[in-house]
C-alpha cells in the first residue's frame, strides 16, 4: 500500500500548507497532486491521520493535524495495548500469526493497524489470534525488525 502511504503524506502536506475547510476542497487538492480518491477513502485517511477541525477565528473551521507530541503519545498508547495483549509471534512465507491473551486480539490488531506499517497488507483478528498478511517480498524477519522499531521492548 505504498500509494496509501504517499497519499497520507500528501494529505499531511496539503493540510499543513493550505487553508482547507472541507473534504471536497481537499479532494480537489489531491486531484491536482495526481491522487484520485473517493470521499469514503479520504474520510478513512483523515480518521487514520487523526485530522481535526479548529475554528479559523472568523466564521469557519479548517482542518488541522495533531501535533508530533500528540502523535507520539497516541502511538505510545497503542504500543502499550500491543505489549499487554500479545503472547507470541510466528510466521511463514507471507503470513504472521500473533497469539494473544483471550479477548485481546482486537486491541492488539488495532494497535498494529494504527502503527501503519508498510510491511503489512492487512490484519484479521479473532478472539485470541491475529493473522497479518505481509506484502509481497517482505519476510517475517523484516516484519519483526520493522515492528521492533515501533516497539523496542518487544521480546523475541
């Protein structure tokens, strides 16, 4: 999902550098940058980026990004969820299996999804197990190395 990650970077840049009041306006900016996305996709992107709206001090509202401090704090909370819930991690070929304590798979999968790792194509959570599909060409070892960059306290 390299395209999604580059699109997310473009959205961040557009919001930082422009006064954007609506999704329609942001969609036009994205189209000018070469990204054709639906309103539903943009809504998901904005949610993932934790974009909010603040008063412009006049009569309207504009999009804003969370501060770096807010992002670090949010990521820290998800890392804690991951560490609290996971039991073990194993892989073969393009599938990673993360076993969790009972009832913890959804929160661990949510944490993993929120880390927005390029190595992961998608996750599916059950009650005590998560299946993560790796992108083509990504090994389990590469996945673990990338995960440890986000979660240095992760044990092998």
